[in-house]
């Protein structure tokens, strides 16, 4: 009976594929698993962004409260505390500084008796002062503006009476800082990871593939020194790549926001020496743990190509961590967050760029990443001691 050569090739390829557990996992299991995890986390992030601030108590200070509006305003939200009293410029200043979760609402006098004005006469104006960088304040503002837009009265809402008058009390600086805190951490963490990815797989998996790792392992050096040397050298090179990328970002941002009368500092991109020092510490700690993780995966791989395949899921996790700040308002408050590797670095960067940096989260992040790096050095040392791992083909 004539042998079917096509079926032989098919059987051989299937046997090779299904016989390689790692290849099967990365090709069949991992894509669906990663999509499920990433989309689930992104969905939770979007839901959190939508609902954030809904449970916060907001003080709605109403001046010249009309009798017809009192029951309507009091029924808007259980978290809304309505106070009937005049407000001053000091209250508006507190709103700008985010010292209060508030919305200031001023009705024209005699609102319930408003009639259509004569031609040439000004239309009465309802004023709503809020802060768009405060989720709770912004939420109440949009609720009020929608409600008033459907109210059958001859009036306007937030019509400026002069060039200086503004109703959104969020400054250009705070808006700019919010934008930087959502955009720059992702860019920095991805550029740092790109630097690690460019050199780490070839440093260990490449030496295994070329056979030169055996020469290193027979030298009279301790294996933990070899592991630490690999991680620090890879981190240093990746850090140079990250610093170069960050300088490029810093120099290009003025071009992105340039325009007539635009002051770069007014858009929130002015930071203190302490901010830059904290950022440098966190970047270095991040690179250390990235290089450690990629080095371990590289040591497990049979060759550079295999190392690239194994690092891909890790890269997606780092990308996801970089995307999370886009779905939140400011840095996390709980210190427990700063024990989570990679994500802790992202949160500190968010705090730095949002002008909310505190030293305790920085210290916890750097210290925890240093501990994780030490654990990675120990694991890599054990791997260097294992002939099964280092000479697998």
C-alpha cells in the first residue's frame, strides 16, 4: 500500500506541536487567557472611571435658591448635600485648590418669575462653578447642566459676563498635570521595557544557544555573583536607553503643546528636584526588576527565539499596567498598592506627574522592588546551578 507522504508530514508537525508543552501553551492557551485577563481588567478600569466619585459627598452651595428648584435639587443624589447660602470668591478659590468637593450654583434673583426679556435686554444667567479635575464636582456639574437645559425658563447657563470670568475652576496647570500623569508613565515604562527586551534575551539565552554559557559556569566565580552581575549590567544598559527615551519625550512635548501664548510651565510640566529624584529612583528600581524577570525567562529558554516567545506574555502584562492610569483619577492612596511589582512604579510616576508625590509610597516601591530583585537573583543563581536548565537544548 502506497504511503501518503502528505499525511506523514501532517502527523510529524502535529506531534512536534502537541509534544512541546511550552509551544502549545503559548500558541493555544495563552492568547485566549491574556485577552480574557486584559479585557476584564480594562473593563473594570473603565467601570471604575465611570463610577469614581459617585459615592463621595459633594456640597452643592446654592445662592438665591428658587422655591421651584429646592425639591428638584434635593432629589438629585443621596450623596449631594444642598446648602442654601451665598458664596464668595474665597469659596471659589477653595474649589480651584481642590480643598472641597463642591459645586457652587448661583441663580438670578426672582428666578421663578422670569419672563421673556424685551429685545436688547440681557437674558438672565445661571452660574455653575465646578472643578473638572475633581470627578465628584465634574459629575454634579454635568447633572445640573443637563437638568437646567431641560428647564422651561428664559435663561442661559454659564454665559461669561467678562473675559476674566471662568466657571471651570480647574487651572491649565492642573489639567496639564492630569494629562501628563495619564500619558507619560505608560510611555516611560514601555521604553524601559523595550531597552530590557533588546539586550536581556541575548545575554543569557544567546549564550546558551552559542554554548558560551558553559565557559562562564566553569570559571571560579560564585553563581550568585554571575547572576547579580548579569542583572545589574542589563539594568544599567536598559536604564541608559530609558533615560535617552525620556529626554526625547521631554524635548518633544513643547512641540506638541506649542502655540501662541502657550506657556509650557502653565500646562503643569514643571517639577521640583525632589520630583525628578523620586522619578529616577523609581525608574532604576523598575529596570532592576524588569531585567531580573526577563533574565529568569531567558535562562529558562532554549535559544533567543524561544526567549522572545516566553517574554511576550510578560510584555503584555507590563503594557496593561501602563494603561491602567488612563482609567483612574490620580495615584492610589492605599500603601498596599505599592507592594505590587511594576504597578507600584506606575503609581509613583502618576503621583509625580500629577504633582501629588509623597515620599512614603516612593520608599515602599523602591524597597519592595529591591526585595523582589534580591529574590530574582537567588532564583537565577539556583538556575545557574542546574545543569538541566542551563544545558537544555
